[in-house]
C-alpha cells in the first residue's frame, strides 16, 4: 500500500487502486503506439500489484504500529508465485508482462534470485504459447513500467509546487517524459495521448489513528474509513 502522512492522519492508497490508476494512464495511450496485444497489456497494468491485498495480508504494520509503506516491503516467494499463477490463468502474454515486472522490481533482491531464474525458463514456453517474440514483450512492458511509475508519483503526491518539472521516466518510445503542475492540472511533455486532455481518478482512505496494536485492528480501520475519490486532469503543453 501507499502511505502518505497528512495533517488529517495516514492517507492510505491500496496497491489495487494504484494499479487501476496505472491502467487508466495506459488506457488513453495513442492508438498508433499501442502494443498489438492491447487488452492484455491493459490488464497487466491494472493487475500488476493485485497479489498485495490489504484486506487479506498480515504484513501491514511496522515495528511502531504504523502502516507499512510499499517502499518498506521486499520480495516474498509466496506473493511472487501467487501473482504469476493469477497471470498465467489469464494468458501466457500477461504472464510474460507480470514476469517482467517481478524481475524489474526484485531483480537486485538476493531472495528473489532463484524465483526469477525459474521465471526466465518459463518465459520460453510463454513466448511460444503467446506467439510473440521477446522484443514485442519488452516494448509492451516498457509501457506498463512507465504507467506504474507515473501512477506511483501521483499517488505519493510528488507533483512539485510552483510549476517545477519532475521526470516521470522513459516511455516505451525511449523518450523522457516530464510533468509539472499548472494550477490544479498537470502538464505532460511530450504528450502521449490522442486527445488534448485526460482526466484520471483514484481512491484513498484517511485514518486519524496513527498506531495500531495488530494487523486486524488496522484492517478494520481501513475498511471502516470512507473512500475519497481524487481527480486530476492531464493537459498537453501548448
């Protein structure tokens, strides 16, 4: 989960809400630059973090009883296996994209070394089943990776004040994309969409209580908190 400290308490954005925002960022991508397996790419963007469910998981609190931000979490074999199993039951192509994501996020984690090695072996069969080549999958994953990074920047409230630019990252076309605030809107350059504006939305929950005795108490507080919908308009630089 994404945890932001605010004047009102902890703002919680679930991993699944973040994933849905990533898919919304992806959904408007220019049609002439969309991967050929478009629907499956969108599903991978939406579900790349679905294995982490705050309603079920136990590793939700740190040593002081506060909620664990996603940056404090590491590789867990159980989660990795479950995420791949979920992807593979949809399609080999989605499994390929999710495999790429696990390798990107946990590639430097020694605990993930054996699992990632097994994924690379499984990819040979997935490529054959999906009828695609490695380069095509690499290009599609670069889009998923970009949308994931963009969603995380938004969810963490990292838009800079006073119109200062911040780098989003490299898009699937190899170009570096930047964003900066313009009033309540967000200007993106270069512009990746067909339309001149795109409206995004995502949900958060805010908890005034700062510490919890156990994961169950935290879960109950999150479930009881009313979700708030946020909206942000992306605009093409004139």
